[in-house]
C-alpha cells in the first residue's frame, strides 16, 4: 500500500511496474516452452542415435588413441571393411618387447607401420592382448611386406625372438587370430614364420 498517492489510488509508477511484471511473465512462459521444446528435440535426436557409435575420423586425435583389444573379434574390425580375395598369406614374426606398445596409443613406431596385428607377451598384465594397427584398420599393406600378406608380430621379453619364447596366452591368441583370419579372408596357405 506504499504506492498509493494522496487520493488513495495507485501511482503511475506502481501501475507501470505491475504491467512490466505481467509482460515479463509472458516472456518467461514463452522462453520456458521454447527450452522444453529444444530439450525434447535434443533427447529424441540422442535416442535416434543410440546404438550407433560415432566413428573416429581418420586424422582426428581420437583415432590415435587405441586401447588393447579384449577379443579377437574386436581386433578384426576395420574402418574400410575386409577386402575379400586381397589377402593371400599370413606371416608371423617374433620381436623383442622394448616397450613399444603405449598404454594409450597401442603399437607405436615400427610395430605400427610394419604389422597389421601385434600380440603382447612377457610377464606383463597385457600378456596375450591383441592390438590391431592402423594398417589393418584401413586395409593397407604393411610397409615391410607384400600387399597380399597379413603380418602379425609376437612380442616377447627374451633377447632373441623365437617361437619357443611364446607365452601360453600368446599362443592361444595367435591360434585364434590366425584361424579367424583364414576363415574371414579365405586364406588357404599355411602360416609363414619369419625371423625378424
């Protein structure tokens, strides 16, 4: 009642304030409905995309981060799809583990360029983990091999790479990987062992 003038009626200032509040309430209601509509559309869009993972772009930073594969089926996934009839041979090499598998990026250096798959070994917690390199993901030839050969590297912790230095986890993963590759790529030739 402080806004009453001498005649007992509301002052002009009080009337203007009351009208401004009513206009602001209308604007507030409009904004609230628009926000609700935008959130609903966003939610429906996210629900429509559910189950369809966003693929990393070829040269983005997220494509460089590679975590160890938990299964052979995860390792066999490619960005380009497996080209049937292209792959004719499988070659397995043993190399000494010199810490060339980054926990964050997977195989690095020569491993990432010269091989399609790397199976870690030794007395580490990642013994027997299968890593696929960008060469496999993009269906490219390994730089140190023919364009028709899938190259697999077995890392071991001994000084000389040899089949006898394989761990049981590596052996199991290698057999599973080779059998799946032969089946998927229809490779009839035997596996070639090569000393690095």
